[in-house]
């Protein structure tokens, strides 16, 4: 039985494409046409940050960033005011603990 094509005239045409990801590179191969390594496209991702803080009335806050998304805040009150709450707050992508307040000290005078 003859299919009409001789052995010499038959061609196998096939393309196989695959990608292998390794770190920041990907390997792309199309068999029969070669292969190559190329940098993987990078989608810029904004690092997480801690939300900004406002100082309490009659107080100050100083924020120190340790790395993206991690920071500490140190609170102090003006003279004549007392800090209610934690003096130090930690942020790990969000602020932990409640924001402290400054309350006026009451001066008692005895005569």
C-alpha cells in the first residue's frame, strides 16, 4: 500500500515550546530553531510602607524606618503634658498598638 508519499518526501514538522524559570531568568526553547536565555521581565512592585502618623495634640512623634514596611515611632509630650499609652510603636506593614495621647497635668497648689 502506498500513501502517495515516498519515504524521502515525508517531513515531520513539529514545534515544541517551553519555558523554565530560574531566579530572574527564563529559558525559552523552540526545538529546531534554537534556544536562548533572557532576563525575565520585571513587574515593578511597590514595597509595602507604613502609613504616615500625625503627632498627638501637644506632642511629637519621630518615625524611624528600618526597612520597607518596618518602622518605629517614638512619642513625647510637651512640658506640662503626660503621655497616655505606649511611648514606642512598631510598624510591620501596619502600626501596632493604639496611638498615645497627651493629657494636661493638673497642678495642685496648697496654701
